[in-house]
C-alpha cells in the first residue's frame, strides 16, 4: 500500500493501513446477503465500481465462474489490480480498467449485475442521481444493482453528517432506508429486497468474527505503535458509538425497470 498521510487520509484508507480487510459498513455479512439474493450463475457478467486492487473482482470470478469488469479511477490501483488478476491466472474472465464512476457511458457493454459498495454514500444528491443513472444504463434489461451503503436516520441529520465527515475525512451523505429505496426508484431501479443492520465497522467482536482474531491483534498492534493512526481510529469509533442508534448499513437488491 502506498504511504498515506494518516492525519488527512479518508477513514477507509486509515483502516486499511491498520490491517482491516472488511471496509464496508455492514462487513462481509451484507455483501454475502447480496450474493445470496442474486444467486449468481456461471457465465454471468458483473461490473464492479471502485474495484481498487481487484481483490473482490478476482474472488467473484473464481467463486462463481463469472466475467467481471472492474472500474477504478486511481491509475496506481489499476496497475496493481491488473497485476493481481494476471497472477491469479484469470485475465480471460476479469478486466480492470481505469475510469470514472460519473462517466460509466465510456463502458460500452451492458451487464447482468452492477456491484457498488460504500460508493454512493460519499456523493451529494445530484452525484448519487448521476451515478445511479449510469448504473441503470450499464445494466441489461431486468439486470440487477447490488448495493451496500451507509444508512442514517434521526432528527438531526445535518449534525450527523458534520461529525461523520469530520472523523472519516470524507463528505459522507448517508440516507435513511426509505430514502435509499426512493433514490433508486427515481433512477429506474426497483428495490425488490433489502436488509438493514447496525454499524459494526469498528466493533472488535465483529472484526474477530468476520476477519479473524489475527486481524484484530494486528490492528491493535498498529494502533499502539502509531499514535496518529490510533487517534484517527478512536475518533471514528467514538462517532459511530455516539450515533449508534442512527447509523447502520443497508443492502439493496434492485432490478432495472424496462
């Protein structure tokens, strides 16, 4: 991983530097729920947004015998992902390309599924609408959008947004469950199934359960030996705990309307 400025880097990069693997608000549980709903079949096609180093695209292709295209805007990440795909020996089934989620029209083919996790949360209302419109265009008729995002509710959303953005260093705008469903509907995506749960990104028990005790120990060691990292992660955890009744995750399984 490229050296990052721990004081200013987005929260997910700080957590990755600490050794955390599951960087989504619902962890592996929410992602697995999406795959169970989709009932993925060999030969189907998936477009993954923000593919990073290609690990999830590779895992999808290997586990379900799919064809996966990952789009990523960081050229260094694209280069690393392409090397990872080649090392896995599945270049004929996985392609990682450099691109912008706001310009999905540059991806010419259509897919059975589009997968996006913790992507829309970081966009403004117009940004969410633009990305969702692009997703809808990239889906085949009756194709499905698999979404896993941060959920927020409560009477003082502006304060939640401010505190959340301050701690994770990203201008996050999570929605309520109903607002996520409505936003998808406006874009032409009908939510057929959904689930919601608590925000457990920094719950030690959840980390040990999903990622292993070794990951939890590694994170604790890195936090103990790197004061700035410790400060950032504890600040994030404090924010999550302060709004534990208002923050959580949502998983959405939405069909493209014909």
